C-alpha cells in the first residue's frame, strides 16, 4: 500500500565516493519502513570511513507524500549536525516535464530530527521526484544523498503546520510587504516583516541589469535572520543614483518550506531622508512642526524639504583629511569645459585639510613626477584611480604635439553624495593671488539633462576671480554651451573691491541664492546682483536650472576659455595645438605658481 521509491544514493566522505542502487522501498502508507532497514549502512561506513566516524551517518531517511498537498522528508539529527540543505525537483511520470521545484538552505533540527515540510505543492500519482540532501557539519557542507522516487500512493496528513489554507499561506508569503529604502549618500535596504513563521530570507539583486541564473550578481546574501521584527538585506556601500534600477529576488523559508517571490524591479526616484552610515552630517528632518517653519521649495537628493532656512549641508573641514563621505577628490586631466592646463590630483601637497581649512596649493608637475615628466613620448596614466572616463584623455596623456598639463591642482565635488534643487549657498574663503588662475566655486548639474557635454547643461558660479584682476569679483550663470557665450560672461555680474583691497587679501563670505525664478549673488551678506531666470530662452542648448545641482570646489590654471587672447603678457594662444607648451616655456624659469586657495566653510540652506 505504500509509495514505491526508486533511489540512487551517492555518499562521499574523506574524498572517496561510492554509488549504490536501491531498487524498491516502501516509504509511505501503512507498510512504510525506515531507509536503514533496506540499506547496509554499516557496510558502507566500513568501506569509506574510519570506524570512529560511523555515528555521523544517519540510520534512516523517511519520505512521505500527502494527498491533501505537499510532502515531508525527515532524518535523524546527530549531535554534530548543525543543519540540512534540501533541493528537489518534481517531474511528470516520464521524468521529462518539470512541474515544481523546492530548495531549503537552512533546515534546523526539531525534536531530534531534520524535517523539510512542503504544504502547498500538488503532487500526483506517478510523478517523479529528484532530490539532494546535504548536511552542514561544523559549518561545512557534505554531500549526503541524491535520490529519485516515483509516487504510487498517498498517506494521511497530520501536520499541524499545514492546517492553514493554501490561499492564506500564499497571501502571507506574498510580495506586498516588500519595502525598498535607498539612502544617501550610500546604501540601501530591502526588508519584509518577520511574521507568519518566516524564519530566514535569501536576497539576490542586480544593478541596472536583469537577473540571470548564469551570471554573477551585484548583491547576494543568504540566511538573513529576523532582527527587530524585520528580515532585512542591507548594503552600506553602493552609491545609487536617481534613475538606477534594482532588479531583485527574495526567497523566504516559512511553514517548513521555501517560497520564492516573483522577481521585482525598483527604480530609484528619490532617497529616504537619511544619511548613510559613514556620513558625519545629517539632513534636517522632514517632520518639523515648529511655528517658525516656513514652507520650502528645496529638494535634497530627491527628497522634498518641509521648512525653509534650514541647514542641509555643513562642511567645516574638521580633522586632518577631506571627508570622502561628502566629497570625491578628482584625479584626472583638465578637459571639458574649460580645458585648463591642470592635472587634478589628490596629492597631499596639493589639496589638504589643516586647522579647519581646505587648502588647494598648485604645484608644478615636475615637483611631483620629476623633470622627465615632459620628455618626448612620455605617457602619464592616472588609471585605475582616475575619476574621469577611463581609457580617454581624461585619464591618459602623452607628450606629443602638446605636453601633459604642467600644473598639479586640486578639485573636489559632491556629485553622487549631495545634490539639491533650489537653495542658498555660503562659502567663506580667502581667494588666491596667482596669475592665470581661476577659482572654481561652482554649482554644476548632477545629470546633463540639456546636453551631452558640460557646455550645454549650465553652470552657476558662486564666486569667480581670474588671478589677473583680483579686485573684480564675478558671479552668475553660464546659460549656453557655446564657447563665445562663456568667454563673454553672458549673465555674469561683477563687483569691485573696496578701498583697493583685493578679494585675495582677506576672508570673505560669498553667497548664491537659487529659486525657480531668480539667482542672486552676494558677498559678506550684501547682494550685488539678481538674474531673472524667466528671461532665459528655453531652447535645448540653454540650461533652465530646474534640475538638481551639486557643489564643485577647485582651482584651475590657464585654459582656452577663461582668458581672452589679447590680454597683456598672455603667454599662450587659445585653441593653439601647443598652448600648454607655450605656457610652460613662459613659467619654467619663474617662481610660479605661488599662493593657495583657502576655504573656511561651506554651508547650504533650504529656501
């Protein structure tokens, strides 16, 4: 009356493997028998194991198929067995058409036995099972058994864990409770409630590509256990951007069996207003109910802020190094959009933090790499640390027609860490008095929505001096990609210094306030310019400043755009194929450069 099972057992131990054919055994119904009664276990052990290890192999295996639904596999749990893994496949009677499959990664002992229970599978007479059981002993998996059996009969189901209806179980294990939170500046988590007898969770995910069983995945985690009422996969390092897509798969163990949710897709459209674990600053709460709360139009990293005039970014440059949870130090050659004669390096003699200030102190490339840096055919490769586009002139330069950019300088950016839409920026700094230098206090678009290159998307300049006339301060926007518009400083305002005191002679606070309708510039709290954004033509090559921007702080030298031809004593010609060589020949015998940019603090407020 019992089920008739055909089994092939494969047993491996101490590097030796033996196969045994087990023709027919009754494992179900009233005539069910333990596996050990039909299998010469002791004989097997004497052949492949030391006698002292005999107790580590189980004496019996029991399999049962139930008419109501599901099946159960069980075997004794010896003292040195931590858990069991189970893999099974169900086929039609010919063994050719897959019907169902099951996996369990962490079956723990219960009352002295390891039991895998399935409550939902529909199994018919004549179906063929294939299964594999592995034991986890002392944290190492050991192959124990593979087998095949055919279902000839059912037995009555007395399992308490299967008394809930199938519909109820499926509803409780459904994907509706899956929650995805993406954090800023880094990390995300996927969680479900630890309810309905769910004991563990497995997570598999890919970034911006669909899941594929034949390729490696971006994220994989097994046996996640409940914590604080949740089963949560956590990643603290991935820097996800708006528009990124997380393809993920969740599998849970519950009701004694493993349930795989349908594959899901989550598109990053905003961030949870929470800063990642490694960051030292906190964005303001969005639940401010104080009487002083004025409605805000600012969004931080895609999260709408509730109150205006709240501090959302505060960099005091404390400690002895740049905070890489806020900033990326650029490591690349100067290029788009200004083609400055600079190699941006993270070298500690060029860009550093000291006594609560950020300093950018340009050096000659020969001071860092030696005099042979300009030898013919010399190639400087900044990879793999290059922050530009790899395998391009951003990262690799050779002395050929022109030379490698001859000045080493520094630049940092919050791109990927902090961006905002509308706000007020304050930068307290002492500007350098270095000829042919250009201060970079920029707001730049985090995504080039209005063009492929940095000319088109637009740029806001909190403060800008050229190093030639440090008594004239510029501030404003670059609203078109065309070079002529940039060099002519369309939509740029200017302010002259007072009493002939150069802007480089002392610290000043430079400000920019950005709203949907206007951008205003100030210095030391005094507004000196306001640009009406409604007067900008909304053409495709014109930035409309309605997208998130990030901070860029740096110091450029030379270039093809910022300094017009015809300036007195200018040693190079813009767009000349040998412009950097011309510049280097002029400064080579001079004590150049001398000076540095010093930044005291940077603050951003909501508006």
